C-alpha cells in the first residue's frame, strides 16, 4: 500500500490530461478500497498482493500519461514496427496474467472450488471481468466525459479495441494458470499451494 500511495502521489504531479487522469484513477480507488475493506475478512496471500501491486502500478503509470501516450508504448513502436502505442494492450494482457491467480485464490478458499476446476474458472472470471470492464469503460466515457472519450478509451482508431483488449486478458490468464499448474506439478500436490 505504501508503494501504491507513493506512486499515486508521483503520478498525480502534472498528469498529461488531468480530467482523464481522475477518471482513470477511479479504478485504482475502487480496487484499493476493496482490498483494504476486505482485508479483515479475506487475506490474500503475499504473492497475490504483490500481483495486485504490479497491476495497479501499471495502471497508475498509464493514467498519468493516458494509455495511448505512455512512453513505454512509444519506445516499443520502432522496436516491433508497431503503428500504435501498445501500452494499453500490455496492461490488458497484464490484467489476465497478474490477476488470474488472485481470482483462483478466491475461488479455492472462499467458493471451495476444487483445484482441478479452479484453473478453468479463474480464466473464465478474467474473461467475464474484462468484457464487463470494456462495457463499463464505454458507458463511463459517454456519461462522465464524452469529449475525453477517445483519450479515456485509448482506442487509437481501432474499432475492435475492446475485443482485442479482452482477448489479451484472456490469453494472459491462460498463461498464468498454465504457470500455476506447472509450478504446482513441480513442487508436488502434497506441498502447500501458493494460495495458503
């Protein structure tokens, strides 16, 4: 939390588009509040909190510049001959890669899902949340700030942006669950799971 608050303070200094920055940070405020509020009732593993921290850090950086104007995306353009800034795509992929494990943790510990099903269900939850977020993002852009809609959505002229973003989150979650499954196979099922 200290890291995220410090990074939030740093990224709050002269954001590229202050109104867009505020809208983008609504997600961080909601996630942060949920993690703090649920802590007494459900404590994630340290590993999950670290994953949340990395994801929210990526989001804070994207909010500071807007996703379509983040320097990392510009640095990658000539390297991979991209026509657009792909920082937005990196964050959506990271959502699946980094947040699938915490969702799996909730499914196992709270919903009592069998471990065999937890991989599939974690991927399904990521895909559902990603699609829901894309719909909500469009609604928020239209209701809160229609004039900033393009900057907030970060579509950069791609009419299939929302579908591609959800697909990347889906792929990230599959990779995360394959890595989790592989790790648990290596250490053996008799040893403690990362969720404990």
